[in-house]
C-alpha cells in the first residue's frame, strides 16, 4: 500500500492507492493489446499477397515520367491496418531459380503472413511489358508464399492493373491462343488462390492513351504493351472476360471501385486546371472518354466505376466508395472492409 496526498483549494484529500491493483490493471492492458494485435494476424485465414498496379514514378498525371516505385511505402497503410499495428516493418523474400540463384526480391511483413508482390522484378522501371509475363512472375511469388507458410491457398488483394495480372494468372486457360499466348503466358494456374479482392481494377479497360493525349502528354512511341492491353475492347480483355471465371475455378472475386470523379464536378476541374498550364480541353471532354467506353462517366480519375464491375461478381461483393484511384488502397474504411472480406 502507498498513500498519496493531493493538496488543493478544497483541502487535503487522501487516497490510498493499491500498487498491486494498479500493476495488475496495467498488465491486463498490455495483455489485451497483445491479444488484439495477435488476433488481427491470426484472424487472417490464409496468407495474403498484395499486388500493385501500373508501376510509374510520377504522381502528377501531367508528367508521366518513370522513377523509383517503393512498394513497401505503397502498401504500408494497408499492411498496418490488416495486422492491427502501426509501423510494421518488412523483411526481403528472395525468389530463387532451380540453381539456387536469386532472381528478384519481394517482401513480407515481419511476424505476419502478409506479403508484398514485386512482380515486375525491378522497382526502378515502369511496368510496360505484357500482363501475361507479369502473371508468370506472380506465379513464382505465390509458390514461394505457399512454401514458406505451408499452405495450399492464399488470398490476393490487388490494386488497378494488379487485378488484371492476378486474373491472368488465375484464368490462364483463357489464353490458349492469341495475344502472344505461347510466348507470354508460360505458366499454369496452381489452384492456389482462395479470394481475389480487386481495388480499382480496369476489368473492362481504361482509355489511358486517350487521357494522356487529352491532357497534352506526348507519347513519343506506340503505347506500351500493358497499356494497349488495358484499352477498352482490347484482345487481351476480350479473352480474359470471355473465357473462364473466378467462380468456375473456385475463387471468390470481390471488386471495390471509386467514384470521386463525378462527371459534373470533375470536368469543370480539368478544364480549369488545364487552362492554367495553357492546355484547352472542351467542356465535358474528360468524362466523355469514360462515357464513350463504359456508358457512364463516373470514375476514380483513371478507371471508370463501371469498368471495375464483373458480371460474375454479385452486388454484395461490388462496393463503391467516393474515392480517387490511389486512395483505394490507403483509405481506412476500405482497409477495414478488405480485412472483413479476408476473414
């Protein structure tokens, strides 16, 4: 026992503070906090692989220049939210060839079964090659996660083009011919994905080259392979959306879209912004690009809200938030939803 004296205007108030009780209370708090943190990781039924979208350094859409793409920073907020702790750190995970030589490195959250894909192999270059090539590299990472965790299936959370990479892996049977099937799709689906959660994925394409031209960005050469594949109506998308489905392969698909850029508001914004840098665009031209391809101009700045939908995904698995494209993997409400879907 210890007596504490507190002096104030009302006189002297004497409290007898039981140190044992205080220590017990603090101990309970620490234990509860530890249990909460541990439960966040343990409640994830299977390991999770986070798959990034189109890899480019510049954030400003008016300056599409390549640069360093830090995948750990990209997914930091998502990982912290999924594991229930702040400042989660990462450890490098090598992908090895049959001779034991390191091919490339991806990352794992320390003490948690959450991994960050690096399917392009190199964070210093933009992701310009065939989506099928990236799916083949993703397959190697999935196998490494399975080996380390001792599981048969994993869950995938993907952003933007990462959803197409993930679908191309799962729906490999769609590419029996055409779109460089024999050259680029050199892998097989291993029946090893339980759930795929897609954030802002252009399942029906995005008019990226048209957006670039509208905003005055000069494309010196032909659009990159992956950009052509993501264009609405591309052969890649026709094969992907016209063949097998996640449902037929036993994979649960979920789609989360953003509609921050509502037509009436966003067109006015772009007209004003472009005018300030000397670029004139017709009123309603920006959202008209999305309307032309998807029947509705609402979008998240990069992908039309309607483009994220898939016919096989029931309404309860298709969710729209008032967010832009890059906020979809950082927003607290979306992260809570993703965590719920993973349980």
